[in-house]
C-alpha cells in the first residue's frame, strides 16, 4: 500500500498535468507513467529492477519535458537497494549511471538552462541522500546481527563451561568416593564377606547416583525441541546425602545448616557443589579426618564452610590443595577453580587453602536476592 501511495503521489506532483507544449506523444507519456508506476509497485519484491525502471522513466520524462521530478521516485526505489545489498559493483554502476544521466540532462534537457542546472543538482542530491540513508541502515543492521551472533556465542560458551563444571563436579565426587570405597574393600579379608558386600553395594549406589546426575546435566545440551526428562538439580536439602557418602568413605562429618529457607535454586546448587567438592577433597586426601560442614544464611548472604583437621594422612601438598588461595592466582586443582568461577559468577567470594594448625578449609560467601533467581 505504501508503494502504491508513493506512486500516485509522484504522478500527481511531478507528472500532471500533461504539458502539450512538450511535443511528447500522449502514448509515450502514458507509457512512461506506466513504467514508473510498475517500478514503484514492484519495489518490495525486486528493488534493483524497480530502481532501474523508475530511473529510466524519470530520465526519459525529464528529457522530453513532461516531468520535473528530481529523481524523487528513483530515490524511493533506490533506498531498499542500498539497505539490502553491499556490492561495490552495484554502487559503481549506479554512480556512473547517475553521473551520465545528470550530464545528459544539462545538455539535452528541454527546459531553460538555469532550470535544467537546478534540476540536475537536485537530481544528484536526492538519490545520494537515499543511498546514504540505506547504507547507514544496512550497516546498523549488520552491526546488530554481529552483536547478536557474538552474544549467542557467549551464551553457548557460558553454557558449555557450566556443563563442564557440572560434569567435573559429579564425576570427581563420585569417582573419588568409589576409589576410596574400592580401596577399603580391597583390604577386607575374605572372612568378612558382609562388610565386603556393604562396600560393593556402596560403590553400586554411588555409580547409579552419578549416572542420574549426569543424565540431568547432559539433558541441558540436547537440541531444542526434543523432549527431555530432567531430574531436579540438587540443592541444600540434598546435603545429608553427601555427608552419608563421605562417612561411608571414612570421613567423620558434622553438618550444620541454619537460616537457608527460600534460597534460590542457583544459589542452592552452588552450595551443594561447594560442599560436594570440599568433601571429595577431604575424602581423597584425608580419608580419616574430622570435617565440619556449615551452611549459614545471614541476611542476603549464605556462608559455606568445609573445614577438616587433616586426619592422619593429609597429603594435599601434591593434590588440589596446593594453593593457599585459588582466587589470588594459585595453582589449585580444576575442582577448586571451577568452584571459584561458579561462586564469582553469582557475585560471591571463594577461598580454599591449608590451615596453619593443620587441615584444609574451603569457604564461600554467596549473595542471594529475595524472590528467587534473577
């Protein structure tokens, strides 16, 4: 409808009434108007063809003296060409074509020389403005598309990193528990079959739990549109299960949880992973240690601590605890680095390192907002 309106307006303003003094045959005059209107009507479907039709009919009309259109209709048809196409050849062709047309108008135009020069100047400025505007719109659109692609790539990278962290946390904790349990089972004598069965059952249970968690995590990377049954992500309410696993591996754990009602799922998952990694660290490096796990809510923060006394075999100097503070640039293990990244993404603070009196501590402060995840 817009193109049809512009076509009618251009004919009324620039082509009517017909000047019989021009000497142009009426059929030619009517044909030029028909070509002009046709070009404007097909502007949305074929901008380049529309432009050349409109420009040619306008040029012929000016030369024959039946219109005084300074290529306004051609500029209207030129705008979508400039907005849609980024071609140096097309730009050069249009520039050369318009330049030749303007020069021809000056020498072969039927109007007075002064009027012809004025029309020629306007005929340069109007299409040039349309081309510049269309080019600006095209570049703005391209910039927006590039920004959208970059943002999508950042989202994909963040999601991949999240999945990698989740997989590491699940596998590291489960395999650590299985390794310790299997090590104990390997030293059980053949006369203690009941204890051996208990350890093997514990390995089976831990393996099944790990597979369930991995299915939940990896379900997030399925293609959109697929039906995926996802288990709920673990949270603070699942911490007792971690304690049971650690105790079965020989660690003596005391869990204290207070004032954590209404914690957002993202913060709850972070707390779970921190405790999980902390207990895995203790189980792997100090399996006979005493460990204190505290999760305390204070205002808009959750304080998490996993502190052990080192037990009888604190060998972290060659493991994940080789740094006093991972955040300050230490060479901690990937589990602790992943925890630091997870906590800092939530705007919190994370520290991990040896204690002066012996043992190891993992501590985090996670900010939480009212009303759930934001």
